[in-house]
């Protein structure tokens, strides 16, 4: 007579030899006689799992567990739930499994994986680290920790874990690719390129890696290499629309706007639903001062992505440049959310229901941008007081004395004060003040002087530098900021301004500060220029010097704004594509009665502009 034990042994033999059908038949017969046979329940559950009958497999596993919980059963049940995509149940089974076997490395790893997919990153990290503590060379756990911290924005920790994975498994192209992503996200294109190329060495036909190399070379301004890798990605059948979009970006950086426009249009033909393509095409038109062509592209970008703040801001500047101030300022309000990350949305004055009735409120005006922005927009602070509000603002050290001397109708705090320690009802950035007050040519604040110099300092500068009968012209040729030099092309070489020395009776004064000041030593003719920049300790000194000038000739800098704010005559030299605040095609401006704008008539041509300034200086000095 065959016993249950004999039948089990025979069924297991069939099972091990691959005769699953006969094994299952015997297991079924055994369960009719012995329904609580845990081994039989477990093994028939395995057969159902292998055959894809997952619900049956879960049922058999749970019946076995109800009789006697065991590690192998929980482990298998977890696998079944994962295949069923019932991850919460899988998590329960895995946690039970590691309770039975605290050395179950893969259990901790799989718990971490499920938690990571559920975006429970802190818990997931703990389980990955537990797996590593049991198996120090577990490169998969290091790899997942790298991905976890990258997703959480902790680039340093991510890099640390990815590099450990790389050392343990140096033939994995994905880890080099991910390290490249970290360096690219950290604005370190040189290192990114190094790791992407290592990834390509192991996986030469990785189209995505070629794309990332193209982007990194573009970031490093090695445009020819960038184009090479984008074209390689095209050969590997990567998404053409994305490649053409990136090629548009490359040629935009190269200032080959015709090619850039063609590639953006190609990208749009293939994928008319990418808002960035329309936004960047709009920017090309804006760079060329073709605002009527730029605006429809920005509007299309916003149609596709209504929350695209960059497109909103570009549209704002295009409308403002076209003097459609009412619409432009409404879009301009988004600037806070784009650039001023510390400015929480619920603090914004624009979002307060009482924003037009601010009497009795305390408004914190956050200073962003450069010295010129602080000077230009300080004129608005008194308007808050007229509406019955109190204004608090933190001012950078070089402007403190100037602003305190002029009583700008605000409580001025020094930079040592943290904004988190200030009590206020709403916040607005200084650059957004024109939007709040709806500035336009029809509805404008006074364009006259609103800042003045300390008379004692004015006299001291007169006695030392200006006590002569010459035509006194101040010059500033550099923005003094490397980033601005690359982006805005504001700067002009001092050599162009030396032409002014040929005007009879003129005396040039350099008010230049910063990295461009050294150009005075590069030209022998500059020996006839009086260098005042070396005497400036702060903007109160600069103001005193400006007060003694007949005219200031300057690129778009804080010194030009200060002279305009003082009502001093200013000839402002602007590149072909100037900052939004100077609008387009005007010699006049929204801000200063005493300022005349001189614009390049074609990109990069300073000489023609200088000739116009030269002629006007000759007339002014007569």
C-alpha cells in the first residue's frame, strides 16, 4: 500500500525531472487525503506559479502559511505578488521573509526596490544599506542608491554610490552613463563627457548616450563635437524631433540663427506638441527684434503647456518690448516663481487678495539682479508709502550709504540680516515693481531725478579731479560680469571709446570698475583718461563723481542707471538685442528723462554706433 510519504517522494521526483503534469496530479491526490500537508501545498503552489496561474499560486501559499509560516513560502509568495504587481502585498511577504532569515540579502534589496518605486526614498535607502551591510560588494544596491539620491536631488550622495557601483562592476555602461548625468546636472560638462565616453566605449551604439554627449559638448561650447554626436544619434534612429531641437539649440549658441530656426522648424514638423521648440523659436525672433513673430510662438508654447513659466516670461518681455504694457506686465508677474526660488508663492504680493489695498501692510522688497536693478527700481519704494504701506528691503553694502543719504522711503537693512527674521505681510522682488505699478508711457512715474550725491563728496571730487574748463565726459565700457559678457553682449572694447579723445576740449574720466578696468593699461592713448574707478569705495563715491560730469557715455551698467537716476545726461550704448527694459527701436526710454539710447543697427557692429555717439558728443561739447 502506497503511503502519503511514498506518494510525495514520487511526486517530487516527477517535479524535479520536469514532469510537472504528473507531479501536480499526485500532489492533488495527496491533498484529498491530507489537506494540511504543508510541503504539498507549497509545491503545488510552485507549479501553479510556474504555469502562470498566479491566483491559484497565492491561494496555495497562503494555505501553507496558515498551517506553519516558513521563510521559503514567504519568499515565493513575495515573488508571486511582484509578478501580479500587487506590491503592497509583496512588501508584507518580503518583510516576513527577512524576519525569518535576517541574512536574506535579496529580500532587503527587493523591499528597497518596491519602496523606491513607491517614492518612499528614505525607507528604501535604509533597506538598500542593510543589504550592503550583509553583502559589501552588492553593486546593484549601490546602483539603486545612486538612482535614489539622484531622484531626490542629492547629487553628491548619488555620485558617491554610483562610483562604488562602478568600482565593483566596471564593465557596466549604465553606471558610467548615470555618473555622466550627475556631472551634467552639476554643470560640469567636462567630467560628464569623460564618463559618457566611457559608457560609449562599452556600448558604442547607445543613441541616448550620444545625445547626452551632444548636450554636454554644447554646454562646454565645443559646438562642432556637439553636432557630431547629435548626428550620430540620428544614424542610430534616435527621436529625430528631439535631435533637431538640440541642433537648433547648438546653432543658436553659435549665433547661426538661420540654421537654428531651420532645425527648430524641422523639430516642430515632426513633433508639433513640444512647447520648448516653440519657445526657443520665439526666442530666436526676439533676439532679432522681430517681436511680432516671436509672440505667436510663445503663445503656442503656452497653449501646449499653460504652466510654462519660461515661455510666460519670454512672452512678457516680447509684449513689453512691443509697448503692449498692460498684457506684458500681467505675464511678467511670473518672474518671481522662475528666478526667485526663495520667494514662496503664498508670500507673493501678486497673490494677495488685498494686493491693491496695501494700507497698513508691511511689504518686503527683495533685491535681485545687479546694482543697476537696485538703483533703477528704488524709485518705486516711495509709491508704497503713498499707499500707506511700510517697506523693508535688504541692501547690498556698496549701495547702503547712497540709499540712506537719499531717504528712499524704506527701512534699509544690511545683508547680515536674514529675510527669515523679518516680519512682513507680502513680498515682491524689485524687478517686478514696474509690473505691480503697471508702468507705461501713459501711466508712468516721474522720469526725473530721484537720487542725489553727497555735496561734501561732490566738492571733494571737484577739487581733486574736475577743477578745469574742459568738457567732462565719463566712460564705462564693461559690465564687469563674466556671465553678462557672454549672455547680453553688453560690453564694448575700450579702444572704440578712445576716438572721443580727438574731440577738442574734451576730458575723459573712467568710471570703470571690475575686471574690465585693466584695459586702461592696454592702450597708450588711455594715459590721457583720468581713472576715477580706483577711487570708488561704494556708489556714494560714484555718485559724487557723476555729479561733476557733463555727460556719461556707458554700456548698460549700474553706473548708467545711477547717472540717469541723478538726472545727469547719459548716452547709453546698447547691443543689437538689448535687455527687455529698453524696449525696441527707441532712442527714448521708460525710465530716465536725461538718457538717450544708442542701439547697434546690426549685431556686433559697435563702430557705427560709436560714430553716432562721437558726433553727438562733438555737438554737446561746443
